[in-house]
């Protein structure tokens, strides 16, 4: 384990803080006959599942519902937790661990917050340019695997 050295702002003594992965959620929103994907506003610019970082004091489920609303303007109902993806290389920016949920929604999705565009895709119409490991997540989902 490697930590990060920090200095106490009060006593100025140095102490070690353990470096740990960041916790995120991604949501497979089933809408009509497809899955809602967003085109990211910020790098990496690519299509992605709606999702993001879990806030301190927030449950994974609450984070998934919040992120879905922020990025798609949809109120979702979570169906189930599908899998946690933890490969340290899944995001080139930092070591992010994501828990993926499936959810349903009704209404018209609208891109908001970190989403520049939004679309509904089927297995056959998925865009080629997918961010992170979302191609693998979607492959697992469409295969119906309990990974």
C-alpha cells in the first residue's frame, strides 16, 4: 500500500493518507426498446452510460438515481445491481471502480450537466466510440451474463 503524505493545517505534522480508488456508478437506463447513452461534454469525449462519482455520505443507489437525473433529466427506477467493474485501467484518468445498475424510466431524455448529447440505442445500433470500459459493460448486459 502506498499513501500520500499530507500536512496537518493546525500542527503542521506530516501524516500518511492511504490512496484508494474512486467510487462511481453507471446506469443502464432501459427506455422503450433501447438503452439511454450520453455523449460526454468533457474528456474523454465519447458515448457513455450515464453515471458519475458517489458523493461522501451517499449510497450507491442514491448516487445512481441522482446521476441519471442530472445527465438525462429522467427519473429512474432501479431494477437491480448488475456488477462491479474494478480494473485499474478502465479509466485512464484515475483508478475508478464502478457499480452498474439497470433501471427503467419513462419520458423524453434530455442531455444535461456532463452530457452534451443523448441517444437511445439498441444492441445493433450502439455507437463505436464508447468511453472507458462501457463497450464491455454493454456486451455483458446484452448477453444477459451475471458477470
